[in-house]
């Protein structure tokens, strides 16, 4: 069993919390601050944990077990719950949408389908390039251009979010490059030697991120539907924001901070992602009936906290009773 990296769990938890807040529907300031990071951060750390040493067959088996099987099983559970209790959409149409994964056509848990395609493509690039970084840089850039060009000029959407996978391929590549050069280890060494200057760098990055999300009017963004607004502004803010979140998470880990709920959310982000829509609906309805506004700044944060707490219940049950649902071989003891 591979040892978990605490700061990566922190990054995943931040991204998952951002997803929940945006699905709740908070104020525009929260959306602008969190949306460029919420999915790109997952791609970024996926590159950091990426392994190219397996054979193609072993790699494919692992990804089917860890991504495709949970996607289909948890997606079907969501469809079943929606059909039984909400009557939202034709059952068979939703099942077909789950299998085909066309953007906007009942593509349950679409992010997992995109991640699966992205990792398959990147693994193929890494093996064909034989770990030549410069060749990988070129191939990844070519695939990015192909994916973006197709999404921009074609109205026909490809199955399993192939366009999105190609567009966000550079982020998994950047994460892998940073791992191979031990970037964050070097940053920690620099931080210990010159803490003041390191903090200045962090504040400058944060300022650059604020400028990219607030000074530039970039509206109408929807990654799911391949709407990026001003593409340069979005991808710059996504890169800087994800990089900044990773640095903060690394410093939290270095300081031996133990935020147990954050660690729990991060290590179980797949289940949180799968179940969050139903729990959000329940909590928002309850919150509204109590006379509170879930769309205000404070209300959105409080509802998000309640959602995270409630999601720990089905997550614990799944991990305790049937961890194979999410590709785990056996139950790992909870940290809370």
C-alpha cells in the first residue's frame, strides 16, 4: 500500500470544498476565487502522483478499477436515486448518458471520465516519448492545440470528454515535471533558509491570482461545457491558483498541521464528489426552510461545512463495508 502524501490530500480537499461551494451557488466573489482551481487542482496533483513504470496492461487495469468502475457504479446509484425520488429525467436516457459521457447529456460524474481519458493519453505520451521531457512538452502542446481547436470550431462533442482531456493535459504534465525535479522539496529548503523572502513570493503569487480573477472581466466560464471565456485569462489564473494552493498545502504539511476533516475529505474526494449533489440539495432546502440564505457569503460557507460533515456518513459506510466500490482493496481506518 503506497503511503499517502498529506499535502496532496489537502489540495484535493480544498478543490472538493470549492466544488461544493460553487454547486451551492454562493456569491460571485467566491465563484471567481475558486472556480479556476476546483478541477485544475485535481489535474495538477494527478500529475504529481502519476506513475509511468507500469506496463500498459497493468496501468489500464489500475485505472479501470480506480476510475471507470467507481464512475459507472456510483453514477448508476445517482441515476437510481434521482429516478426514484426526484423523477428528473428518463431513466434509460440517463444510463446511456452515463455510458457515453457527452457533455450536457446526462453525463453523470463527467470529471472522472475526463480524468480517465487524460491519464490514458498522458501515459501513452510518456511511454512513446521514453521520458524525453522536451519531446513530451511538444506532444502535450500539440494535443492541447488539437483539443482546443476542435472544441472551438466543432459543434459536435466527443464521448468521454476527450476535448476537455486534451485541453487540460498540460496541467497533469506540469504536475509530473514538478515532481520529477522535486520542486516542492526545493521550495521547502528555500523557505527554511529565507522564510521572509518565501512569504513575499507567496504574497506576490496571491496578488497575481487576484488580478487575474478580478481585474479581468472573464465571465461565462463553464469547464464542463467547454466555455472558458477569455482563454488566456482563465488558464493563467488556473495555473497560478493551483500552484498557490499546492504551495500553501505543502507549508501546512511542513508545519505538521493536522486538519483532520480536510485530510478526510481529501483522501475520500471521489466519494465526496459522487454524493455531493444529493446532500447539497438536502442541506440547501433545509437551510432555506429555516429562513437562512445559502447564497450569501457566510451562508454558503456554513452550508458547505454542513455538507462536508454529512458526506462523511455515506463515505464512512462505503469505505467500511465495500471499499471496492472506489477501487480500494481493503478498509483503511478513519482519521476522524
